[in-house]
C-alpha cells in the first residue's frame, strides 16, 4: 500500500530503487511499503534491464547501496531518494536506497531542548555547558541511540530485510559476473547499518564491494573493527574504504540544533553510547588516537586499503576528493562530495554533475 504523497511515476521510481524497512523488517504500512517481492523485482527485473543497457553502451553496471543517517524520518528519506535517483543514474550509477526509518531527530531534539531548560540558561562558556548537557542527557539519549542501532542489527537478522536483500544481490551478482560492480555508502549512522549489511552480503555468497564510502560515520571504532576491518582489502569482501569527514576544528565549530556547541559526532561520543566517552570513527581525534585506524585510512603514510578526505577541502569541480561540508548533516546533500563519489565509482571525471 502506497501513501498519497507521490505520483504514480514517482512510486514506480521508488519501487526500482528503494528497500524500505521498519525496525529492520519489511514495511507493511506507512508512507511506502516494500515487500520481499518488491526486492525480487529490483534484482530480477530492474537491474537486469540496466545491465543489458550498460553492456550495449560498452560499460559496466555500477550499483550503489546507500544507507541514510540516524535522524531521518521515513518520508524525508523517501523524498531524498526521489531527489537524487536521476542524478545518480545520469552519472552512470544505479542507486539502491535503504530507508530504515530511524526517525529519531524529533525525539533527540526534544531531549536536548529539555536538557537545556533543566540546566538553565547558558551563562557560562560553551564547553562547560556542553559537558553538563552530555552528563544530564546521557541516559535518555543512550536509549534512543541504542534503539536505532538495534534496527540496523535487526535488518541483518535471519528475518531481516537487509539479509533478504543480500541473498537477492548474491543471486544477481552470480548471473551478472564481471559485467557489474558494487559499492556502498553510509552517512552518519548509515555506517552502522552497513556494518551489519555488508557482512550478510559476504555470508550469502555475494559479490565483493569495490569500495565502501563513509560520510561522517557515527559508528564506534570498536564496532567498525569488530564488523568490518577484517573484511577490508583485496579479496576480503570490501576492496577499499574511503571516508569523507570534517576536520577537528570544523567539528568543534558545528552545533546540534544550536544548543550543543559541537558536532553530532561529539555528542554521540560523549553522550549516546553506553560507555562515554567512546571513540567514534568519524572524529579526527579518534582516528589519530588509534594506530590501526590511522594506518587503514592512510594518516601519516598512504594506505592501499583506505583513504580519508577532510572537509572542508578541495572544491575542484573535476576532483575525486572534493568536499565542502561544514556541518555533520551536510554530507549527503553536498554536491562536491557527491560528485567526488560518482567520479570515484565510475572512473569518469566528466560525469553529469549533481546540481542544486
């Protein structure tokens, strides 16, 4: 059952590019429904048609699995997919969006606003206020953040939607052979989703992921190591990983709803995890403090398996390492970042660029 928000043509477009989940399972109600048959059609009908087209044009089919961040409502995530499907297709990339209905922004905002009231007006320096806010809000925001992480984990369970998708992907990839390539991108908490989804792809006998892109990843360093680090490298399941994230000063200059005076990643580090502070992969200071992560992402010396792009950085229109994000939530809408991703995936520096 579809909601009334979109036209028939828009619903058809969503059906070819979206896997909609709720609490990790297929959605049976709401703004948009995805069933197992809908996922089968993506891999049995839509992708084979695109594969034939790519072969006729003398190019590989390139498929990108996208996972949004953790503060996004279902309707906004679906609209985001609609807004960007055509741009990805024009760039030569077939996107498949996981909409996993985290929708925690309103709850988090209410808690932070309430915390501001309970700690009083800000009559002292921002860093002191932030520490008080982190301590005051730890338990309620931990509950919200844990619930979101549970959704990602549930998606990869035996009855989860991501697990089912991985099986369908494996069957398609076996048929397509070397004519298709596969990529994944996770923004913020989308990195947590992929930390569960990508191992299920390998377990299902699916294809190697050519490159995993992490945009301001909110995953803990420990979970990244547990789920993904051993799978990164040629022949291991994920050939390479590239992270786009803000440098330390830009993180410190960011804010969460203009109350918490650092980026969301700092709030996650200092308030959202069961044990705080907890190193978060997308924070420069966490990477610098961990020798294994520094080596993987090429901090200090180049790495064959990983790379990091600091934002804001180069905005060269034809570059593969351009990013202009100055706020945690910007990365998935930042066209310099998206153009860099498209160029990396396709190897084409003359792509049709993403535009406003």
